[in-house]
C-alpha cells in the first residue's frame, strides 16, 4: 500500500488498518476502533488520546478545525456509509482513503462520492482496492440531503430484506 506511505499531516484511522503501511510524515494520528471509540496510537507521530467515545456521525464535533486525511476500512464502516460520507466530507481538508476487499463495495462508494463531483483515484494492492478521494469544497445542504436519502434507502433495504 505505497499510496498510504505518502500521506502527511494529521489523519484519522477508522477500523483495522495496520500502521506499518503509513509513512513517517504524520503529525497527529487518531484511531477509531470497531466500536468507534477514540484511542491513541503507539509510537506513530504525536498521537492524541480522545477520552470520550466517538461515533462516526459525531466526528465534526470532535474535529472542529478539520483534519488533513481520513483512512477507513470499508468492511467495518459499511453499515455507517451515509454518516461516513457526510462526516468525512465535512471535516477532511485533503484526501479520503478507503480500503476495500470487494469491487462491488468500491463501485458502491465510488457512485456515492461521484455525486459531489470529486476526483477519485483507484489503486490495487495484493487483494485489496484503495480509493483516494481528493476533497474539495462541498455544499452542506447537498451533504445533508444525500445523508437523508442514503439513510432512508438503507432502512428501506433493511426492512425489505427482513420481511
């Protein structure tokens, strides 16, 4: 995953992402584990401990000044995709990196980011895909409308599958 070595600045790691793939130019590293509670990293940059538990839908409350990059494992945030899209676009200043196991998941999220007219790059490593999204200014109204429609669609799919 050479693309992750080039990341500089501050970063939020969401899910299980091995720190050996990251470069040395990181200034602050925040980890959010599978329960999305904050924790400090060990020996990587100037890590900061987040004392409260944090949820994806509340990232903007904890990072009011924004963050340079976000890197997420899609398998672990799949059920929270609408919140991840809204929050990552709201607080990220540079790039969003998402790691996928399956191409159908990549295409799903690519379609969601394309609605915002963002530049998307695709990288393949081993048996994984990495999506790099270059963040530009997005409308808060547009983010919220897509969040609501994606959430309604997710609930509709959940109900229709379980009836």
